[in-house]
C-alpha cells in the first residue's frame, strides 16, 4: 500500500522549522533526509525512524516496525502531532548519524 501525499505533507510541515529536511519518493513511499542523511521514512502512512541511541532514549516504548519485507526494523513515531517533540527527535537522530558518503 502506497503512502498518501497528504501524510507526507503533514510530516514535512511539522518539520518545516528545521534546516535541510527533504524527502525523496521511492516506490510509493517517501525517504526522509536531514542534511543529506537518511533518518527514516514514511511507509504505509507510518512515520518510521532509524533506531539510534537518541531515538531509543526519546521513545523507549516505541513499537518496532518493518518498513517493508526484508528491511531492518525501525521505530514507529506515534507522537507526530507534537511538533516540538518531532523536531527534537529528528535533530537528535541527524546529529548522531555519520555524514553521507560522497558520491
């Protein structure tokens, strides 16, 4: 099942105060980037993020979910209504991830 563009737009609006948060459509889903780093994505109208130390600390009770069959588990963000929390979460994940490899 592909994700709805409206859900992507809602998430991107929630993150609009952050610098350099972008997305790329991929096979009906959306990969979310922060400063060129993949931090998560929208899969089946669910916002999933990488299970970094900071994400696990900020969401200790988060449900783990597979974005698609054969993928690594990610964390389901169920508190997408809280703009401040979401922005803090994405900032923490972004700071923790290594810089993207040069092309």
